[in-house]
C-alpha cells in the first residue's frame, strides 16, 4: 500500500500549483492535495481542517506532510498539534515566523486597497521576482490561469494569521523527521536563512538548497519532490 502524502498549499490556498508535482509523486505515494478555506479566521481552524484531511488521506496511518510557504507554516503548526499523525515533514520555502512584520502589514493594506482585477497584472509584473528564472513561458501562463481561482478574502485571511504566527520557541518539540527545502533566489522569504534556523532547532532535520530557484519553485522544470524525497530517505 502506497504511503499517504498530503500537499499543503501556500498563500494562494488553492492547491492547484502542485499540478507538476502530483504526477511525479503519484507513482510512489497516495497523494492528496489540500485546499485552504478562505473564510477561516484563526490558524487553529486551518490546523483542524488539515487534521480532517490527514485522517481521511491516511486512513488511520501517519502521513508525509509537504507544506509550501504559508503551507509550511501550517504544516509545522499541525505537526506540533498532532505529532502522532505525521510520519515525515517536508517544508518548502517557509519560516517559523514572518519578519519583518511591518512588511507584512504593508502588504495586507496594499492588498485591501488594490482592485482585485489588477492583481493579475501585478503577478505578471513581479514574475521575475517570484519564479525560478528558467521556468518556461507555458508554465508561467498556466500559473496565471490557475491564480484566477484565488480570492482576496483568502489572501487577507492568511496574511492576518501570519501576524500572530510564531513557532520558533517550539521547533525543538517537532518529533518527525523534517526536510527543509530552500530556494537560494527566493526574493519573498529569506528561505535559506530561515531553513538553517529551523534545521538548527528541529531534532531530526535535513536541509536541501535549490540552487538557482525562486520562491515559486515547484512548477520549475527541474524540481521533482519525488526525487528529493528518495534522496532524503537514502541519506
């Protein structure tokens, strides 16, 4: 029986951006993609909704949990709340605390003030900062199409949650083995720095740097989570 694996999305909350990774993982794992509820108010709500997904996906077995960016924050919080349900953790371009908070608040207020229809243009203009440099045009086009499923409500909800999120003092409690994956050209999160910090505090941690990649790296042509997991397990 294939090992259950649950993919937890980033700030977009849709789970749609795992489209490249799902078929790469499917031969080895029983893959479930989670979607975040846009109307949630507190991170604890998302933790318990993820718990319901894990229970269904795992069928009573602990799962491998893969969280990207905000999804990494949620996955770390889940592992602290339900340690017995997590077999392994993979945390991609994430953080135990979002700093600086001033930047987070500015982003929140700018998003509130910006007409939602303009966000598509904003994403296109900032692609060079968010994506891996060698991500192809077809993948970028698909990214922009999939992002039409996002909502302002969801983004604002999750940005508010990050104001209160801080698990730095509890990282030593995480019992599951953790693979921290960090892109060295991440302009949104200092991913390598944050991965080093987390790996230094988690008892059973491994770190993998993705050279030449940006924050949205899982749609890049040369990133294969299945291979990264295989390499980690063999080490």
